[in-house]
C-alpha cells in the first residue's frame, strides 16, 4: 500500500467514527428523555399512593424527599430517584398548573425552562394529557 492509500483508509475510518459518535449521542439524548418520562410516571404514582395514605399530597416545602423520608411509607414506596437523567433535581410544584394537584418537571439537559430536542422539558402534566 502506498502512503496515499493508507491516508485514504485513515480518513474513511475517521469519518465512520464521527458518524457513529454523532448517531450514538443523538440516541442517548432520546434515551434520557424516555428515562425521565418513566421516572416522572413512577414518582407520580408514588405521589398518588402517598395521597391515599395521608389524604393529601406532600407540601411544597416537604418536596419529593417526603416520599422517601417517611418511615411508615416503606411498605408501598420504592426508593425515589430525585434527580433526572442529567443529574438535576426534579422540580415539584404544588399545586400544578391548570387545576392539576401537582406537577413534576425536568428541564432537560440544559436545566433551563423551555427548549427543544435534548433540552426540552418533560412534565407530569403533559405526560398525563397523552
């Protein structure tokens, strides 16, 4: 093989590596959103179980930590993931918007309200509407 042929092979391998990396990164962003949706649905279910037991949702000052802090709740509550897949704390709003009793939100990869794609918010209210 000549030097030109070797360089051509190296360039082609480099392009393949970049293409695969970009594709995998995009899939990981989508996967993290799906994980966030699943975690929010799990937390919403645990909040409903809490309400059945206590006749009210945890107050805003108690936050989601109340779900794992109550020693009497161990029999029906799994350990709660309080951080989203990007490492940010889930936001718990009581009451939620539009007459929802609560809202659980993650602000996506950037941790800021709004956004699209990987930075898009995921909310229990919008998930409940689907």
